[in-house]
C-alpha cells in the first residue's frame, strides 16, 4: 500500500471509529489508542484524571512501542475492520 493510500485508509478508519455511537470494549479502545499515538507520532503522556486509566494507557503504549508509524496505521486499520466485521 502506498503512503497516500495508507494515510487515506487510516483516516477513514479513524473516522469510522469516531463516528460509531455504541460503546467499544475497553481492550479494543486501548489497542486503538496505542496504535493511533504511534501512527501520529504523538509523544504526549496519558492525561486521564484516573491513575488506573493512565496505567492501562501507558501499558498499551509500551506494548506498541516497537511499531513504526506505518505499521501502527496498518494495525489500527485492521483492528477497526475486525471490530466492525465481528463486533469483538
């Protein structure tokens, strides 16, 4: 997949997740969060008011730390597709 195609597919996947109205499973949200942060090269630390949520987010980021931005975009796309196909 070319860079432009990958970016467009990533943005489309992000939009589909953001536009979805039903709640997502927490583990899916954490994976999407970590893939998004790596894909967008966002270096900010988690900023939840709840320390436990920050710990889960930090753990998710730790698990995704070896991914390149392009790999993270692909993982985000696949994760979103899988959810919408199987709802899990």
